[in-house]
């Protein structure tokens, strides 16, 4: 048998492509809502291109571990690491990214709707969103989702 090519099992080939795909993964799993996606659209200079084709990674720089850091003080640069970077790594500590709906899967006390996650949203994500002028919704702190409509 002659196999030519490359086989990757659950690998990361590019921090850039992973960063650009995370908001869509979380949106499709109902963890982000329309407001978040509209904010992401505002970060794309070419309004005629689909959001999926927009390179959101241009607002960040990646460290040697693939972590995203803002490159300047613009709203997009400051919030994108939270929306498309930190949250996926924070969730990975408490939840299987591929099985997000089953709270008990990893048998951790810090499940997505737990007090720990509510505290995390209240102390880390919401202040940054408010400081940048991104609107949430009335019951933002009691929701099981970060930004929804």
C-alpha cells in the first residue's frame, strides 16, 4: 500500500485558522448570539465579503502556544482575543469542546452554567464588552450563554 499525503487526528495546523473558526463553532452551538456576530462583522473592513471569509486574526498576534493577544487598543483588537481565543481555552479546562451540551461529561464541578462560569463572565468578559461599548441584553449575567439575543 502506497499512502501519500498527511493524516492529522484532531490537530491544529494554524493558529490563524483556528482563531477565525472559534466564533462560528460557539455561535453554531448557541454560546454566542446575533450581537456577537454583528460585532465580528463590524471588524471586517470589506462589508461585501461573507463573515466566514474575514480574517479576524489580523487584530491579534499569536504567542508560541497559539494564544492571541491584542495588537492595539481598538475595540476589535481588545475584544477578539476574548471572543475567539481565551474562552475556548477556559472552556477546555471544564468542558469537552466536542461534547459541550453534556455538563457531567468531564465530571468537573465547574460546568458551563455553574457559579464559576457566571463569575467568570461577570468579572472578565462583561466588563471588557461594556468598556468597548458592546451591548448585551437585559439578563446577561443570569444566562447560560455569553452573548445572545
